[in-house]
C-alpha cells in the first residue's frame, strides 16, 4: 500500500485505506477497482456506495514517518519528497470514517518534511470534511488537486478548487476525454487576462498534469487536446507535466519506442478534436492502439516534466 512510486509526478504512494466508487466518466475504467476485485477473488468488495472501505495496516501507516526521517532521498534529489495519497481511494470519499481522515491529517502534521499530494474527484467535499475533523486550514505541505477530464468537469470543479486556500493547487487531467479551455473566468464565463496577456484564473492553478488513458478499454486522446493545454499553461507560466499518451497514439505523433511493423489499419479509430464545441476546429485524428510503453510520454518530441515550487 506504500511504495517508491513509478508514477511520473510523485516519489511515493501511500494508501491510508482502500476503496471508492465511480463518480464520473474518468472512473469508467478504474484500475484501482479492477485491482481490488483481483485481490478479492473477482468482486471489488470495497467499491461502490455502502461498501466497506478497508483501512491499511499500522505498519503501512508508519512508512511515511520513516520517509520523513530519511535524509537520503533529499540528498539524492536535492528537493523535498512528494507523496501521492491515495492512489487506491479518495481522501474525501463520503463513505470513509471521518476518524480515519482525522488520523491521516495528524500523520501529515507529523511529517513536515514531505509534500503530500491529495488528489480528489470530490473537491466540493473538502471544506466541510476538513471542518468535521477540526482542520481550519490545509497545512503548507499539502498540495490539493482536482481530477478534471473534460470541459464540464472543469466548469464545475475548478471554482471549487480555487475556493479552498492551499499552498499548491493542481489539476490532474487524466484520462483526458475532451478539449478543455482553462482560460475562462468561471465567475462570469468570459476570458480575462492581465496586462501581460496571461489569464488570471489559470494563474491561480499552480500545476497541470495531462495524460491519456491506459489499460483495458482505454479511450484515445486527440493530440490537439494535449497541445492546447500545453500552450495554455506556457502562456500563463503554469508548470505543465505530460504523463503519457496511454494505449492509443495518433498517426504522425512521435513515439518513445518505434514500432517494428506498420499498425494494422483495421484497428484504427478516428477521434474528433472538438467534442461538438464551437470553440474548437472540427478536425479528426486517426489513432492506433500501440500500448502505453510504445506510445510513451513525449509531446511533439519534448518530455514535459515541470513541477511547482514547494511552499512548505
């Protein structure tokens, strides 16, 4: 449940408990639910409304304390270590015992040398759930993130994220399922820029992570969706990390591992770039399922590994 992570944007993952439920289109092919079912004999016993969440062991809960004490990692990397909490759950899940959440925030307070990345699909729950456990303000070593996979979720959840005081706010746009314009002023639905041409709402986001979907049933990502977000972040001086293309990649896009043979044309799909949105040109990309490893994580020949500055 805790490990030195292979996820590109963190150093460790820590799961205080396991279990969740689907709340949006990004959850359709949830790897954590599949994992839960595999280890439970075929049924995801900790998934869905009313299903019991499973708290992990005391030994697992002690691991962040060791990471906090261990100076080796800092000496090796020259920076604070990042902990992604909860890759197999959601910290702000309605079904979780509030005392478990209280214990988690006590652990965060006891590990000030770590930056805790709390990524949630339930950003609207955060203020109330913090009040219920007596947390008046997020600690400086907490980075608060919201998962946003399309424009509808951006319009709904980014205002909620911006309403929560946090030292670092970020977006995880994975799996990216459509084009998203982050430059809107969600208070009056028009774009606003400062005197340098940078968008004011987007500048209140400290970091944007973008990635396509991987695993069984993965949906393809149009390359222009990722390019647009890259360009929006560059214009607003917001750190941008491109995590992966996922299972599919568009024709003409550079891959990390060249294919040994031409992709089967009968496995080709077409992805429109606009999702019936008038703000986008109506073009389509031909995509092929080549696998996550071959597709890689270069966007127009560049690996984007930008991070925000820690405020702790």
